[in-house]
C-alpha cells in the first residue's frame, strides 16, 4: 500500500511537470502523450512501520526531460513521522 501511494503521488507530480514541459503543443497531442505516462523505475525506502490514523504523501520534481520525469516522494503519518521515501522515473 505504501509503494502504491508513493507511485500515485509521483505519477501525478510527473504528469504536472510533463504538462508544463510540453508547453503550447496541440491539446490532442498533449493529452495523448500524458495518457501514456508510466513508471519506468521506482525505489522505495521503508523507514518506519506504517502506523497512524492518517497519512500524507508529498511529491517533488527532481528533473524534467524531453521524455522522462524524475520525482521524489515522502509519506508521513499524522504525527509527522517520516514513514517512507521514494524516487521514481516516469516516461511520457
């Protein structure tokens, strides 16, 4: 579940970065490219047991290229403890 949450947030972060990178190209071509966005590689570091009542994932962009986006993600619990981190590469 932790890896899925991190991958989802990383993918959404990558989609925003790719959308901005594609700039002013035709809307149809842009949506077609973004609809094919997929995870190429992902590493997850599990730092603590996933205990808590609620969790928050945060994603940030490390690099945006012509076809790849690299993101970093963090998962924290309601006590602000860092539960897991991830780094992922997405192809668009």
